[in-house]
C-alpha cells in the first residue's frame, strides 16, 4: 500500500447534471536516489501553496510507493482555467522539485482538453 504524503484537496468533487466535468490529471515521477527527504519536503511545500492559493482545485493528492522510489499525483480542477491558475501558483516550487529531487515525469490527462 502506498504512503499518502498528504492531501491538499480544497473542495468536495460533486458535479450536477448539465455541469461540465472537471479536468482530471494523473502525474507519475521517480524520486532520485538519496533524495527522498528533500523530495518529501518539496512536495509538502507544493501542497501548502495549493491549499493557500488555488481556488479551482478539487483534488491534489500525492501517493508515494512504500519503497520511496516512485510517486503518483492525482489532480482535478473545476476547469482548464483552474489548471492554469494552479500551474502559476506552483511553478517555482515544481521547478525546484524536478531540478533537485525528481525525474521521469509523465502526465496523463483524462477528458478532452482544448487547444489552449
């Protein structure tokens, strides 16, 4: 069973009939050897930013494998605009995560994103 690093979800995810389905994403990454503690600290910083600044994030949950070598992040936003807002809020912290602690980032988008 993977360790849940933390959950930064700020709202419950309910969609009424006729309302656009939220934008959902899944991210996968590996933790660089010897960088687990730094990875966890940087992930905590990113989640803090999400809780304090995002206004359209429905889900932002991080799951770390028991061996500490891989991580999955599950994300959901009210709209594409919510994703863009989120990216603006975490850009510097995310860049540090991948510069210093993580590799092999892969994103999967569920739904049909626009050209934007």
